[in-house]
C-alpha cells in the first residue's frame, strides 16, 4: 500500500494561553496584526489540509481487481473451476471477495514493518462476518500478489506454504488486465465454441472469451461444429488480443486478430469475432455489445444467406438454451 498516509494531529498544550495571546492582539487595537495573524493561521490550515488529502489519496499498489492463478487450502490444490469463480477487489482498506457470486466483504490493516508484511483481515459481510483472518503477503511484481492466510486467525503464517496439517490458505493472484491492453501469444487449446487458451511469450496462460459474440453451447445443436470451426481457424496460431475486460470467472473478454498461415504479414488481419458471426458460427451478443456495428452487419449477412447455424431448423440462441437448462434444474421443475 506504499507508505502509510500522513495523519495530522493538533495538540494545544495550553488552550487558555493561546486564547489570551489572541485577545491581547485585538485589545491592543492592532487590527492589521490581527488580520495578518489569522490569515497566516488559515493559510497554514489550508496547507496542512491539502497535504493530508494528497497523502490520503495516494493510491495503494494493492488497489485493483485480482484473480487467483494458483491456490492451495491446507495442502490441497484448488481445481481451476473453483479458482475461476473467485474474484478479489482491494480498495484502500476495504476488501471484497466474490466466490461464485457470493460476496464476502470487510476491512484489512497492513503492517509493513514486519517481514514478510502482515495483513489483519476483519470480515464485515458474508461467511467471514465477525471473524479475523491473519495473513502475510508480498507483491513479487506489480501485477502479481501472493498471500498466505491463516483461516482460523490463530497466528500469522511464518512462510508462504500450505501444509496438510495447517490452517493455511496460500494464493497467488494476478492483477486484472485493464481495458485496451494488448496481448500476443499462441493458441494452445480451444475448449469451447467462443473461447480459447492463450500462452504468451513469458509463459503466462489466459482463457480468452471472444467479445460481443455468443456461439452455440457444446451440448446444443451446431455447438460442436462451431467449436471445430474455431479450432480449425486459430488452433496453434499466433494471435493478437485487445482486452475489453474480464468476466466473473476470470476469462479475458477480447477482440482477437490474426494472420492466417498462408497470408503475408502485410495482409490485413482477420478479426476472429466478426469472422465467426459472418460465417454463421455465432450470434452477435447484443446484450454485451449493443453498439458494435461490425457484428450487427456480419450477423445480418449470415442470416440473409442462411450460412452455418442460420440454416438450422428450430434454431435457439445460446442464452435461451442456458436459461432453459437452468430452469429445468430448479426444484419442482419437470
């Protein structure tokens, strides 16, 4: 969090003496001196206040949204599907954690004099309400945060470890990428019809979700065809990614561009998002990209020519498909 903000405290050791001093100035009739005195008092007050505000408003390097990339609870590794549902937000001395939509909020205090640095966490809302967790932390890079918690609040961990017999929860977080960040990497897997796994030159792995589109689910009609088409298009290709944010499971929402292997580097890039929509492999996801004219035009062309999924009978959008599946899982549903 950087250096702790400056906290100013004024102590009038002898208030009566200070008041008597002020009274003498005015009783002496020295109005000019009195005005100068009060002007100086006000000036000093303003300067001190501005100093305090600027110090208080210095952003902490911990501030931001963080996603776990590795985590172990009492010596057991947390699977990716569990990690993907966790989002941590730090802002000043406030924290909020969302675990699959369930909020956990509270405050924390930092002790930077200790090595490793210590963090005392107090739960205010959610499953940790009224509880105190003790942790140590370090920022290995500006975008990487490592925290080891004692979830019982018994003692600060001595090291960044999570042993089977301990009550330690060890997590390595990455900072959420800002909107407009650019990544370049190699597509190593295409596990879905509108998402893929990217590995960058520095060996970081990201799950990329194509921005503004929604392709059929894999268990839906045309879903496997859409996945196969995306895989044929970009698998084991180098792509360029422009981030548009992240979703609640840590997928990087992105516009994606690449040069097909048979083309020259000087040729125009293909934008994967609009390419899928234009070839009837995905819908324009209007809910999340209402002003994307390229996607709107691409879908209109595919609909008109009945390309891909638009040639299907009894077509149903993936968002309606997901809603219907969720409704059938509700208690009492047939």
